[in-house]
């Protein structure tokens, strides 16, 4: 099923006034402006300010909004909005009063329902009730607390095959459903302005910022995909993967879509996603895995590459005939250090942090000839990692960085020092796998002290290139990764031209792990 690209709606939900938004502050791609009057107040553009028109929405507190008006006052506001807006959103449970319907003709109505999680049969029944009243658009937004619940609106859209319905799930777990709704015929896609709460996440209901829609999801990937890739972790919204992948799919003509999936658990959500997308005839082919799921991803995989097998962790799951196959980022760590001319062979290297990322880094460094020592705050976690990798372990409380020539920091700490740097007589290389728009406390201190600093953002070029190739079999142009890095404030230096494929590790993992690495033989 290939739908027409959806019309983009800028949903004004904060202090930025709608007139200002409509005049010169909105991108040209925006066709409609929705004023969330329950949040922004009764201010807004006149009809004709944007190409498709303006939408007045007064979401009630009963349906997750901010309007607690009594019924009479609510009706007054809706009727008054008909003079200023092209379309008016009417909640089926409280707004279908004769006085309102008489004033707002069917072609100007958006009839909506936002309520609790429900089944496919329940949502189909709800939709049937909405359509007893004529409207230009029907809008349904059930809540979702599981991936299975999040898939229900998409299954409804696929079964209806209509172009006057938009349906999506609400909640932080379900922001991706708003993107996929277009794939199944939803004519509109809503993006929030201003970005409040700040950052790239959806709000409490999962609505995405308008800027993220424009930069991360080209229209052709939203409607023309026949397969899915994604990233899964407890907090995926800040990842630059969707922008890099989706822009590359569009540029290379790959009929795929890359989505973020945020969840605190892995096994059940992953099983629900795989089954649900199969039911939608849109198979989920591979997933990048981030904290805290790298150990769990390896545990549920049917097989693993040698590095993932040794580290006992997975940063990538690729779908195979027997289930998921696990890979990890060991080669990316070594390649990034090599790109910065940091030699590791026969040198003493400390890896601080024994989670999945730290173990993967240690496995790659040891294979490259480094004399690796594991360092960890938790004794139990360090001992487990040491046994798994066959490497020495030192507790963090006794760790002395003066004994090492290269330090690799692999804990989540950003705003405090994970270890002391004072007393180092000679400059050393410090690789902090953590990165973001703001420099970490460790990299700032190391740079000030004159050490060679390698930021985790520098690994994205290698890591994303390898990830993209493992997922699609194609090579991503370096310029698309650098564009994503610039958008996220992660500009780094690099060699080569923007038109060539991004650099790849010299020894990429095999596409199909060897049979001796299957889970059943460990």
C-alpha cells in the first residue's frame, strides 16, 4: 500500500502566537496550522493565512488537553471559532450539539476522539460512532502503554483504506505511529511548535516537533516504504540515526523507513513490534540497540558475530531466518582511534565501564593487540566482564590512570568526572564514548590538560556507516552523516569528500554469523 504524501500541519501548542507562526516563521512545507486553543488561547490566524487553512482545536481535559470549560462556555468558543478558522475540531463525546453543528458545516468539521487504550474491535466501533456525523476528517488517538496497543490505530487505518481518517497512538512509547499513519492513508501529519517540552521528543502524548518531521522524515520515505529499520532503547528521541538513515534512503532510492522505538523493556516489545509489522505487511528487518538493552538483545538473539559473542552484548539486531542475529560496535571503536592516529597495539589501555558498550570496546581493542584492563565501579559487574572477556579487572576505587597510555570511558556519566586526571605526567589519549551537544566534563578537563581527546561523536561516522551497510547492503554517503551531525551540533573533522561513502572498519563483521556462534552452542 503506497499512499499520497501527507499534508503537514503545524500544531501551535505554546506561547508562540499563531499569527506570528503563520507569517514568515513556518517552513514552506506547512500546509495547515492547528491552533491548540486549550494550550495557546483563542488567538490565531484568519482563514487564508496558510495554503490549506487553519484548524481550531479545544482539547478537553477529559481527552488529554487543557480545556476545562463548562459545556455552555465551550460551545460558545467553538461557535466563535467558526468565524476565524477554516476548520474546527469537535470532540464526539461533548461537542456534537445541534447549535454547534448548525454553525459548522460538515466540510469544515474535524470530528475527534482521544481516549484510553483499546482493541482493534473497540477502535473500529469507536470510528463507526464518529462517522454517524458528517465531517471533512475523522481523528482518533487512543492511548498506548505497550507496543501492541500502539499498533492498533495502524491496523485500523489499513483495514479502512480511507483518505478522510487519521489515527495514531498517544504516549511516549508511540510517537512513531504518527509517522506510519501516512503509510496507511492518513491525509495529515501533525508537528508541534514551539518545541515545548524542549528537545526532539514527543510531548506526553507523543506529538513530534515540527523541525524533527522536516529534517528526519522525507515525504517519500513515509509513504513509499516496504520495510522498516529502527533504533530501540529507553530514550531514542535524541538519536541522529533517523535523520541519517532516512535521508540516505531518499537519496539512494531505498524503499525503507527508519523509526525510533523508546521502551524500558526489550523482549515483549520487540516480539510485539515484529508480529504487528508483519501483520501490516511492513517487516521490521533490523534494529540498532542502545542502553539499557544491549545485554538483553544478545540474550534473545539466535546467533551472534564473534565480537558480539565475546562481549555478550549486541548493538545491532538483524533479522534472519532463525530469528535475530546480534552484532556489536567493537570494530567502530578501534577504527575511530585509528582515524585519529591513536595506536593501540601493544599499548596499555583501560576501559572504564563494563556495560555492553564497554565490553564491546574491550573486545575490539584486545583483538587489535591492545593490553586491555577493565575498570568498573561495581565489583560484581567487573568480575563478570573479566571472566567473559578473559581480561584483567581493576576496581574503580583503586584505578590509577597513570598506568595507561589510552583511556576509553564507557559509562553514562556526562556532568561529573568518572575518575581523576591529576598526576598524569605525560599526555595520553582519552576516548569518551559518551557524547552530545554539550561537551562532557571529562573531555573538557582532558582537553584543558593537553591530552589527545576523542569524542564519542567521532565514532558516529564509522558506526553509522557500518550499521547502514549491515542493514541495507548499501553504503551511506558521508555527507548525509555529516549533515545529521551538524543538525545535532556534533560537527567533527574528517577526511575525504562528502560525496564518497563513509569510511568503514577495515574488517567488517560477516553478514551471516558462523554456525558455531549460535546461541545453542554457548
